[in-house]
């Protein structure tokens, strides 16, 4: 019989075990007791912001080069404002924000041209950059966009790293004083260790905002349900221009998409305009781009509003840009 | 080296090769990403897929002719495919071995005895082939290829493509760079795991009782030249060692069931008397060549399929009751032809770079179309990209035709017939922001990849507020009323004066699809608002004739309302994918006007 083994010692042991279970359950209940449930969502305004990548001593620089060879016009325009060395120093970690929005071939000009990407990466490395990251959060499938546009292969072959928009690379951003871009997912991964930002944008017609140029290009840093920003596109672009203060912007008007933008899709949408604009003032660059697109500034309210917000000047003449013709 | 060791090496090699083919099936620039790897090879070696499509279509599409090699080798060697090559069989064998390895010899021999239920797989095969051959009867026109439901090669491809690999996608592994989703993948995974776990009960459960491909090999192996058997010269001591690891449950120590033997050859070395042999001679205790199928069973299986397929079609899904949400990939055949070719392998779903091809569920493609490819424009990284023809070029049976970019876009030799259309977009004016809520948007129009765009816009200046003017001074207006400061300063708001007209209202500026800007500014009665306080508007310019007090100012918002250009829309779904109304999209594609079904034509 078991009975004979069940003595006082065994009983006390059993008592202790039962007590342990009771104490454990009680302790767990005490430690994990939550009288409130979850706090009301969306109240936190934590997150990241993009640092100011601009160089104070390079304020208001602009140059324009005419020609059809993107590498040559880029180099000529850069040389006119002191060369890339003035903007990228030895050991710098550069982010190139391209426009890779659509999975269409480079010839359609809906995206930053791979020749320009390659040239820009090379110029950065020549100036001593330690690393170059090429990134965008495109509209179409990201991997297809980077490969079909040729941006991915161009970037990799010239030594840059391509960063696709993975979910874990986004952080919430709030633009100080902004109405719309508050606590919004930003493609922050590429910027984690960067200290220079260069925007590379084509000049395109855009049905909603009138034009897609360097300031609209920052839209590609947003994630989440960014399409709702089209309800107030001009305010959004203005806030984007306040969010990102680049070291330099490169606006490629070698070919301009005059209509059917921002996707294009046909050569008849394009016009050879043979112009490369390099500037530290995105507002001035876009104002110049508007002339290639044959749009009045009054049709592009975001340019005026970005100027009013202090991002730059729409009067690019005041920067007395050097105009270099016939670069070949 | 023992023959069983050679077999294990072969099984391991083909299993790894199979996984390698699944792994490389990603579009990309890296060396391992679909660089001419014959990723469909296992499907092409599969004689059930070949026979099924041969019966339904009368042809063997391209690589499907590999099945001839498999059949020829089976006629020579027996069921080598099951025991030496089939990756699904290898998985079953591995799990069965692990689960039963510690059991006693007699217990293992008991579980490996031939079982009456092993006939079931033959009935499954008969039913599937009967369904596929239904159209050969003079009074029936409906044939349906359903072999892919249980054919192990499509089943394994489907399971790996839609369940296993998605776990690796987006996890930093060199597969798909972004996470992928597959609607209804749970059921596919549940069946896959059930098939694997069944080995804990009986080894090679799926192979013995379910596999219609194994059944087909079983029927062919009666003609095989070489077979397992016993030689006369050695005695049997009834030790049952030969049955201990018998994979096929074919009674090697008794009258051997040739049609069940998967050539695992485990009996060869375990027989202490060396009685077992693989030769052309007749087995000492005789052979059973064919499964014990009754005429009644045969007829019932065939009749079941003969009743099931036409019953499924009573839903009218192939006639007037076609599902408008059933959008097939570009190049897919007309529905009846499509169903007679698709083996549900999921290759198109894996290769699709935007992850929009999904296995159809019951409510999308009906019983017949379960796990066939359907486009879902809500899931995935984009709509169907118009420069992509990956799905048609990987489809092993040409259920999705291997089209060229030219054919897809309707250029070059295909200019006359125009681009392939997967469906057509419809704007839901009750949900669309500019139509229903007077909010600017037009995301769909911007993203439309067609040139000229298949979404044009009607520009209207919708009236939001009317306010009496207190004072007009240059380009400012002092109003009676209250506005939210800055509310009308976004660049989208305009001011008009009641009774003076608003310029060219309602003109469809996108009619030519190129969104000509600028014309409206000269239009007359409206001026853009650049700033506002509670009661004062600042306008972009002065009025030509200044309004007088007590006239009424109107605040209007400029809206571009999307309208589908029906003749240009290709149904790519990029508009639906991008629509900011995220729940039920305000622009949605249905199979209307799709190129593949003439009776779905919408336009004159």
C-alpha cells in the first residue's frame, strides 16, 4: 500500500509544492495586473527626422549644362560650382535618392536614367566617398523597378549599394511644424549612417501636381498609405521639401516628359531638352525645370509655397547660375 | 557500394535538385535567379501531367515530352521514379524511416504488409483520367484536368512555392527580396503537412494509398523488364526481414506485388539467405502484376468523375454565370481551354515578380478551378506589370501561353490586334474621392502605365462655399463668414463670383490623355486662391473688373475626376493596387473585356 509511505515529511512536501503553485500564481497575477488596457493608439509622436545634409558654405549654388551625354553634362555642371569635392569629402557616406518609381525601361524616361546614376556614383567615389547607397521606395514592384530601369545594375556596377524598401527599414517621421507628414513611415534605413544626401530626379509631367522634379522626388522616401497625400499634393510637396535638406540635387532634363506623366510610356510623350541642372537649392532647380516643361510657376503652386516656407528661391536668376552650352 | 546506398544518393540528389529549382525560381539579376535553369523538369518528367494534358488537348506541350523517357525507363526498370527520383516520395521515406526506426522488426513488417486500401490510388487515377477524357464522349463536351490536385509533383511544387519559400522570403535570405503572400495558402499547407505526418502512422502513406502518379507507374510496371523477386536457389526462412523496410508494401517475401514495388531494394541486402534478386527472371513464389481492381470499382470511379465534372459546370461558371472577379494572368487561354491544361503547380504564382498571382479558392474559380492562378490586385507589390511575360513563359502546360512582349503590348506584328487585356477597370463613383467627396486625388490616373493613359480626367470646379463680399481690394476679398485659416491655400482652391461664370467648367481636359495645362488660367471667371484668413481671401491676381460689395464670392475646389478610357484599358490593375481607398477600392478591375474570352467582350 502507498499509505505506509505517506508520512508527515511527504505531507509537508506536498503542502510546500501546493503553496509554491499558489504563490506563483498570485505573484504572476500581481506582476501582470493591468487596470488600463492599451493606451489610445496614435498618440505617440516619437520617431526619427532627417538631419540637415546641406552645407552652409555651399548655399545657393547652381549650374546648368546643355548637352546629351549625361556623364559629361553632370561633370561640367559640377565643375562649374567647384566640383563634387566641394560637396562630398573623403570618407563620406552618401545616399543617392533616385526616382525608380516605375518598372519601365530607361528609354521611357519615367525614372532616373541609369547613365546618370552611374556617373553620379562614380563622381562621388572619385571625390572620396566611403560608401554610396542608391535607394527609393518605388510605386511598382521594387525589385522589378530597380532592375528594369537599369538603375540597379548601373549602381552595383559602379560600386554602390542598392537598398530596397524592406518593411524594417521604415521609421515614423514627423516634419516639424507640418500639417500632413506627422508620424509617417519614412524609408530611414539608408540614412542610418549617412552624412550626405543627393537627389537625382528626372523632369516629368505630373497630372496632379503639375510637375515631378527634385522636391516631388522625396515622395519616394515615404512609405505607408502615402497615396492619400494626393488630396493635398502641394502642401505635401512643400512639407517634403522641408523634411529633406539635401547636400545637392541633380535635375536631369536631358529628356523631358512633357505629357502623360508621371508614367509616360511612349516616346511621343518625351522631348529632348538637353539640360542638366545641378543645384544646392531644390526650389531653384525645380523653377528652372519648369521652364523646360513649359509650365508657369502659377501652375505649380508647390514651388511658390516651398519658397514661402524658406526652402529656397524660385527666382533662380538670383543665384546667377553658370550656363554651359554645347557640352560634348 | 550497396545498391541501397546508390539509391539514397540518387534520392538525395534529386531532392536537392528539386529544392534548387524552387530556390532559383525568382526573377532577378543574380546568377542563381532563373538563369535558364530547367525549373519545370520534374513536372515534365511526370507522365501523369503529360498523359492528363495529352488526353484533354491531344498534344504534348514542349518539354512534356520528357515523360516518354520516364515511361520508357519504367517499362525497363519498374517504378524507379517512386523509389529513386520522386522528391515527394523521398520526403515520405525519410519521415517514415525516422518515425518507425526504433520499432521491432515484426512490428515494422506488420505495418508494411499489403493493404486493401492500396487500391484506392488506382481508383483516384481512373477518376482523374476519366474526368480528363470526358470530352471524348460524343454527348459530353466538358473535360476537366484535375490530376494536379493529387499528382505529387505539382503538389510538392505548389507546397514549396506557396508555403515553404514564403517563410524564407523577405527574411534576408536570397529568395524574394520582399515578403510574399498567398491567399488560401493555409489549405495547401495543411494538405502538405497531413501527407507528411501520415508517415508517422504508415510509412509512405501517400505513396501507397493516394498517389495517382504511383498508380500510373504501377499499371506500367507490369510490363517492366527487370523486377524484384525471389530466386529458386535460396530458401525462405520466414524471417520477415525483407518486409522490415519494404517501402512499397509489396510483399517481397510472398507473392510479390510488382505494381506496388517502388524499387527501394531494401529487401535485397536484408535477406539473410540472399534469396531476393533484381532480374528478368520470374519470382520463385510467383508475381501479382496488376492491382486487384474490380470492374465495378472501375466503372464507379469513372462514373463518379463523369458525374462530378458536369455537375460542377451546372453552376454556369463557364457560361453565363462567369465570375467577373476571376482575372487570369495575361496570355491565359479561354476558361474551358485553360481548365483542360492547368495542373495547379503554382509555378506562375512563384515567378510573378509582383506577387499578384494567387491560388484560386472555391469562391473564385469554383470546385474545378481550385488552386488555378487568379490575379489579386490588392495583394502584391504592384498591379500586373505590362512589360512582364514571366508567367506565360514558365507555365509547363501552356495554360498561360508563352507570349512575347510584343504580343502583350500589341506592338510590331501584333499592332493590329492591340494589347492583351486581362480585364477592365471601373470607377466606383460612390467611393472615389473626387467623385463622391470632392477631394482631389487622381492617383489612379497618374499610375496608369498605358500611353496615352487609359484613365482620363474630367476637370470640375466644385462649389464648396458661398460668401457675401464685404470689400474687394486688388487681389484680396474681405468676406462675411468664417473660414479655417489656410484651408483654401493648398493651391487647389479657386474663387469665382456668382453670376459671372467660372470659365471652362466641365471641360474634359484629359480628353486627349495628355493633361494639357495652362488653358484654364485665361478662362475668365475664376482665380486661384493663394492664402486665406478667417474672412479674407488672397488671390493669385486681380479681377479684370473688381467685384462690388454684396456680390457673392464662391469658393471652389478644382477636381480631376477619373473616367476610364474603355478602348485603352488593359486591366493591369495598377490603378486598383494604388487606389488610396484601401478597403474596397474605388477603382476595381473585373474580367470584362478580357482578351481571352470573346464572350466577355464589352465594346462594340
